[in-house]
C-alpha cells in the first residue's frame, strides 16, 4: 500500500490537474456537480475529501487511470488499517461512485472490497399516536413530505424529495418511485388522506413553475443522459420536482441554473422541532416515519414479503429487523408484573 505521509501538508480540497488550460480541475468539477444537485455542504466536503484521499493513496494517479481494483484497495484500507465504521466506509464508497458516474461519466463494475462491520441496531419506531402527534405539529410542505414517508414508506432524500410530478398517479392512487436505493423502480400506495392536499400543493407548484418559465428559468435538474436525449424535458411540467426549493440556484462559473428540490436539512429541522413540541423524547428523524410505516404494517398483519416489496429492500433479512420492534398480541409478561 502507498505511504501517504508525504502528502499530509496538502490542502484537503487540492484538485487534480486535467489537460486543457481552461478546463476546471477535477475536484472543482466534483464540488460544482454536488452544488448543482444541492447536496449539503457537509456532504460535498466529505465526498471531495475522500476523492482526494483516494487519489493520494494511489500516488496521485488520475482516477481515469484507475478503476474497480484501486477502489477495492482503498476501501479495504479504510476498513482494515483505519478501522473506520461501516457508515464512514459507505460515505467513502458513495463519494467514489459519485466521482466516477457523475463527474467522469464512467460506469463501474462490481466493487468487492472488504467491508467494515455494521453494528446491528434496532430502528426507532413511533406508536400510531406518536406519529399523529408529530404530524399535528407540522404544516404545509413538511406535513406532506412526512405524511408520504409514513403513508407510503418512502425514503427521505433519495425518494420523497426527488419525486417528480409525472410519478404521482392520482387515478390509480399510487406513486412510482424511480431509481430508489439500488437503482430500482417500485410502486407504492398514495394515501387517500394525503391525495387532496397534495393536489392543492401541486397547483401552487405549477404556478411557480410557470412564473419561472416566464422569467427564463423553469428547468429542473435531470440525469445527464436524459438531459442530452430530451433537451426540452427539464422545462416540462411532468419533470418538475413535487417539492421544489423556495429559491433558484445559479452556478456562477458555468452559468447553469434551475430550481432544485427542497433541501433535506430543512425537513430534518422541521421534524426535530415538531417532535419537541409534541413532547416526544425518542430521537425522531425523517427516516423514523419510514421505520414506523413498516412496523405498523406488520403489526396490522401484513406479510413480511409485501412490506419488503413496499420498502424496496433487496434482502428479506433487512426487512426482518422490524419484527424485533413490533408489538405482539401475546407479548411475554414480565415476572415483576406477576407479583401480587
């Protein structure tokens, strides 16, 4: 393995040179892409830092000269030598996937690195009454976002916040989740209690979109391949985010602009504040609604296979975790409660 000590004095965001005098340096391109996709500043910092470490680990070789083997070596190094947690190794892995797919446009094959051990922790689950209490403290777009997470089991950032208008099917009372975790599509239910409020919300979103178009804006970010194939698609109503950001973004260097989706941290803060006002002492995050969705379905007698499909889990074992936190009708009675 490479000795990285000689590089310790370098800046955490030192870019890698590319050919062409006017072409931005690699890590500058990566940060611009992350900024365009409205990733959190902490995420951008972590991704660029791991990309830089990967490059230094392999003696400043350009990523285009490397591939799956070098990524496996770096991730194994993090797990074995650095002894990082599974989540930290996961961030590094995601950073390199982002670098190759979104910045370099390179499709990677299977990555078979030694993975750090992931501790087995039970999810935080709210009771039905606690869910209702938290939702009662939410208003407007935040109520809609959290109601879809609880009512349809959607993931926070990569699913509910990235929903497009065209994927809401009011007629069939369903939502099509495009390219969820694992890049898989699936169909989930559209809760009846959410549908009418969602329709009214989309009326307002459409008014904003039409105003953007009149002012020369109105384009939502699309994956590069789709944007190239359908250049007018980013301006079409169906491709707009269901939960757009309140402000528009502009890349001052490239001139690109548009309206991204609502930022994940805004939802996180709204949920934490709502839980405090509802006097819930559990650690409530947006993902807690998805955990509660799965658990409450199992408690109501739904099959584990159906819940697995609704959640989009690849492995049944992942879904089985909710059987450990669900209330059971014939729960074992504590001997303390048998004392006369």
